[in-house]
């Protein structure tokens, strides 16, 4: 059974990228990217989504090859959830800006 790091490595190689190239695209060091591929570093969701986007693969494929083949809508659902969370965050920030304008009397 392949690990997430193995699937990331496989996707990177399929694109013809070196570890240094991939690290540069992710704005991290080459050793940090190497640790991702070897499983020495745990990934957070945002980094996993960033890797999936750069490598042009569904994030769920990096997590589980079988899940990607059986349920292609899983990534869409995850992305919709993330979008909703980001929209909520934006709305909270907008409210803070409006409150600050009110306090300043603008």
C-alpha cells in the first residue's frame, strides 16, 4: 500500500519535476519537500490541496488511489466545504472593517 508521500512522488515524477522544482513551486525548501515525500512531515489540508493543484491531480488521489477511482465527487465536496469556510471568514473580516469604519465615524 502506497503512502501519501509515495503518491506525491509519483505525481511529481509524472510531471517531470525534480524535488527542487516541486519545492520551488510550493515556496518551501527542497529538504522540507523531501520530508513530505518520505513521510517525515505530516501534511495539513492546505498544503495537500496546494500540492494537488500544482501537480494537477485530485487531492483525494494523493490520499487514496482507490478513493479517487471510486468517488470522483469527493474532492469537489471537500473544495465546496473549503470555499464555504473561506467565504465565512471573508464575511467576518468585512464585518470587522465596517465596525472599524463606524467607530471612526466614516
